[in-house]
């Protein structure tokens, strides 16, 4: 198993990250903060792992930075102190990937050791090219500023589980 950075292959994931970036820019206009701002792009940086011809990508975005349409698409509430975890499981070469159905489990732990476990919910986008794009979503409660440690397990039929471990700093909006 090898970790590397890769381009985002799914249109919904690209739209989510673009919306979050725009929200971060707009939220910072005209107000001063007593806490240092998050490094640019850090909260939206994706974590990636590749196992054979399967790539797993995960992104973490504060729900308050999501546009209403994106929040509605993923069926989540936008609220302070909550982050969206979005996982994509794809097979094939980078420019010709196909979304895979999977069982995706996550554990998120904060710096105090408080852990939250959940099975991520499958969300299908049937509006794009066929076959449908599939993403897995969940939310995690956080009290910023904090660092969350994510342990994501992906199970595919007939294959060994794929594990993705990463940390993300979450800053106040």
C-alpha cells in the first residue's frame, strides 16, 4: 500500500471543495479573529491511499463552509462544531476511474481521546455520467480549535480491507 496525492476524480467532491474554499474566503472578509487562521487549503486537503487499482480519497470540511445545495445533496445540516467527512472509493486509472460500492467505517478521535465511530452513509449521484458516482458521508462533532485523527476502513467484496489514517486540524470559523 502506498500513499500519494492524486487529482480529485469526482465532480461532487470537486464541487464540495470549491464551495468550502469560497466559503472560507467569504467568511474571512471584514472580521478579525483572535485565533490564527487555518493554513490556506489545509482543511480541504484530501488524504489518499492506493491499494492495487483501488484509490480511496477522504476530505474533511466544516459543515458551515458548505453551500446549501451541497449540504442538501449530502443530506446534512450545516452547523458550527461539525465537520463533513467525505470518502470516495474508485477503481482504475486516474483519468478513467469508476466509483465502487463499499462498506466504509470511520473512527474520529480528538486530542482528548474522545472517539466517535460510525458507518458512513452511501450517497449516489445519478445525474452525471453513467455509471453513477458514489460517495460515502458522515459528520463528526468537534470543538475547534482541535486536531482530529481519522481511521477509515474500506471493505470491498472479495478484497482485503483498505485502511486510511490521517489527521486534520479544525479551526473556528
